[in-house]
C-alpha cells in the first residue's frame, strides 16, 4: 500500500448527501477480477448518458480533472461493501475524501488502500466546499502527521483520526503482516476455543 | 477512641452487566492495543464470487494460505443466471475464478449444480453454518442478516476478506450499542419488512452509523427466524455495522438438526452457552428507539434511499416540506429520478415489474406469504412479475408445497435461485424508466438497472402490486 504523509492538490466539491457505493461504481464494473483500471466506472451514471455522451460531471470539468481530494456531502459511501468504490476513486487519483461523516464499511475500506477519509464538522465542510468550488486555483494541503488541512487562503484546521490507522497510513503498513506477528495469540485463542466450543471446529 | 475493626477484603465486584454485542465481542478478542483497537477472531467466513477474486490473488502474491478452510464456505450467487441460459463472459469468468480459487486453497464450495447453492445469506442459516454467539463475516454488506441468530455478523471489504482468509481475524474497534424495541404484536398485513422499513424511516440511512443495533420487544420475539433475518438484513440500510436479536427457543428450534449445527453432547453444551448470550437486564445501551407495533402499517419506499419509507396509505411528499435543506435537495432529486409528483397517492403509482426474492425476502416463509395473496388471482396485464427463490433448497421446498404452481397460474415467472434483480448483476434487470415493486433491500438510483425505479415492499405487498398494477395495500386483499 502506498504511504500517505502529505498531499497537495485540487479538491472537487460533491455536496450531495448519501452518495452510495452503487453511485460511486455501478454493478457492471464489479465483474472484474482485478483491482486496477476501475476509473472508467467511477460515478459512471453521473458522468455518462445512457447513449454514451459526457454529462459534464464535476470530475470531468477541466478544473477538476486532476483532483486529488473530494469534499463530499454527509454519509458518503453508504450501501454496499464493494471495495471497488475506493479502488475506482484511487484509480482516478483521489487520495483523500473529506466529509461530515462516512458509512462504516467504506470508511474502513479507504484505509486499506492508502486513501485518507477525514471527518470534520459541518461548518468546516461548508468552508471547504466553498474553497473547492473555486476550481484549480484553490489548492488544499493535507498533512497527516500534523492532522491538518490547509486551505488556499492559508488557514488551517485540525482533524481527528484514530492513532493506529494514522500510523498504518503514514508507514504504508500491511495489515496482514502486522496481524501475523500475533500468530501465537491467534493459536492460543484457537486452542482455548477448541476446548470450550468444540462445535466451532468441526469441518464445513 | 472507637475500636476499628480491620477492614475485611471487599467482596468481589459483581460482573459488569453486558449487552449481547459486548458478550460476543469479549469472547472473540485475540489481542487488544492501548488505543482500543482489537484483533477479533472470526468463526465463520462466507465467500462469494464478486468480492473474493482480488483477495485470493493477494494471498497468492504473498505466498499465503487460507488459515482455516474448515471455517470458510464459498458459493456463487451474485452473477448466476436465474434461467437455464448461459452466463455472460465476464460473469462466467468470475464464477470460474471462484471455482479455481476454492480448489487451489482447499475452501469448501457449493458448486453450480449443488442443490444447496443459493444466496450466501440464505444458505448460511439454512445449513446451520450460522450459530448464536459466532462472529461471521462476508464481503457483502447484508451479512448483517445472520444477526437474527444472535451472531455478530457484518460485511467487510475485499482487503478484509484477504485478511480473514490469511489470519482468521480482523482488526476492529468495538461499536456502540443501540437498542430498538418494537412492543406489542404486529397488526394483520404487517410483516418484518414493514417493521424494518419503519425503523429505517425513523433512524435515517446514517442513524445507525457506528452502532450495532439490537432489536428487541414483543413484536421481534414473536417473529419467526425468517422474519428476524429480514429485520437484521436491512440494518446496514440504517448505516449500522450489524443487527442482533437475542437467541431464544425460536432460534434453537430452527437450528436443531440442521446439517452443520452441533449434534448430541455438543448441542447440549452449545445450548447451555447460547442461553447465557442475551443482554443482561441492566446492560447499558448508548442509544434507544422505541416503536409500537400497532403504529406500523404496511410500508413502501417512494424515493432513492431506504429511509424514504412511508405507509402505503400516504402520498408522495413535497420537497417544500422537507425538514432541512439537505433533504429538500435529496427529495427533489429522488422525485425527478423516480418520475413522481408530490401529492400523488402511493396506491395510484402504476408499476411495470415485480421482483420477489433476495437475501431480504427470498426465504420459504416469504414465498408462502406471497403465494397466499397470489392464490387464485392474476398478475395485471401491464405487469411482468418474477419470483426468485433464495436457495435451491427454498426452491425445492416451495415446489414440494405447490407454491410454484400458484405463482405460475397467477402469471409470475418461477426462476432459479440467486441474487438476481436485487442488484442486477446477471441478466435480470429493469429497463430505463421501468418501475418495480421489489422485495429487495436497496432503492438506490440504478440499483436494479440503469434508470430503473425501485419501490421496496414486503412479499405480500409485492404480490398485491402485481395484481393491481399499481402500488397497493395488501390489507385490501385479505
């Protein structure tokens, strides 16, 4: 996983509430057996008409074609657990999403892919939404170590993030590798469970 | 000076009262860090073809094995056709990829010809693979279904699927506890689906975010396991990480004798432990919602979020009356997408399609409830309607009971098992602009096909709509 330390880039505003993962990537793109190449499907039905014409979606506008940050409405990423949603965002180049709140599974999935989801207050979102709507002149900077968002006018806001998740992002850590370091605890747990709940250890 | 007796050793602290969620969580902690992040053991891992290929590929790249194939079960359900026709190439490749992965990694698999094959959340309970007190995960958000058995069950992404395959654990922080109580008995014509739609209407689509919701109260206790699964299934539509219902005699009776349920002495041992799972009487919940069953009518969604649920007797709402600016915009967008006008009575909304099935309402009891309304009636000439059983065994049982004949005589198509038009990954989908009364779980834009318009209802309500040709109140048919 690519490390996340600092990020500087254009932020695209997407103020809609309840953007669900079906919207982020519709079902026809879930038939892939790969993680890559999913930007074609990103927000597909909002970007393309049924007969294949571009709809001038925010990420297709010249100012936002290289956006690295999404400033989004509340409950972003609700619905399905499909990790294809963060894969598609990442494939487009989005490394950070800022919202009032996120759906749990999507939020979790972001961290597994080197994407930083930031939760901030409604007031801060309103300000960032304004900044983002100024287009490519408005560069937003993120410093994960300091937990700061710096707006185009130089003002900074602090954000909260779970210490463990922060560490994993900054160091680009492989979760599975970390957990496998605890193999003896897992073995102990399994041995205890075999004694106390033997029915959980009969083969499927 | 008063004589002071030497202080006696204080009596041991009484055990802290715990919720059902806390009991299951505590029993599965393998490791806890100072910041509260835990490594949690996973007892059962359900795998399907859409969210697993990249996880198996990850294992292969890192040279890792599946830690416990015996705790894992795989099945293809999302892409599979509901007719005897062939799959499209991409779907076929995904199913074949699953088949080669389970063979390579030694994972048990219900293959395409196995009569037990079906929707992963239908077959788990059906086979007794879902048991009280377990932790259960699957790369699918509707894993919350299994919470009906008092199991902590939730959906995960593909990276986490890989993590569970490799380690049989997950890295998680505990959720908060919410209790939703539905007191009293359900009125005639009102089902588990109406209850959960009413709950989501009250909580909102993000109201459960960060919580595990425990459903309680007389109406829940009086539900069958099928009804409880319908309720827990849609917990995710309120944003909750999981739904839970305390296991009781109804649960144990359902499980007894199922193929993978414990047998003999192991059953007795398990039963003793399962009876201690329900939340302690004085357990503290972070949030509570109370509903009266008598206040819940048959429900239907009008918009593009599951929270857009209203009694069937109501009218399409006016964005001008929305409680806040966010919702005003969302409602206006929903109405434009749904092609609906404020003030229209819901029972006057014409429909083109009916879908009965899915992990929400594709079990035998759902088909019985639907058949009861369909018996001796005809699907309106303007409507195309289909019934898709949740599993091969549900299909076989329905056929044994003659339900298939009732549906076919009424003008429904009787299909093969699978996820089908709940998410339209196979050939079953709505055309642009078509309107569907559906027993599935999501009415998102494009969910059942690009431009398709979904109204979520119970199985009985779906049949009522099929017959009338409009959304309809099932109580008029009883």
